[in-house]
C-alpha cells in the first residue's frame, strides 16, 4: 500500500497492532526479502526436478 505522498505502508497501524500481536514486522523491511528468496529457491528446485 502506498500513501498519497508515495510512502510504502502496511495494511494495519503498526503501533496499535504491536500492542496486541505476538509478532509483527515493519513495512518496508519486513519478511518480503525472505519470501522472495524462498520463492526463488522453490522455483529452482521445481525446475531441477522437472529436468530430472
């Protein structure tokens, strides 16, 4: 989600959610890079399995 001024934000208010959630990650800089890395690894493994 982006604000009108172009800033990237999450889909909940971080401060309010942090008081109730056991775990929370900031936006930007949360779990996105790990998600992308895992997707790339799974894609590579699937391609290798398809060639086997």
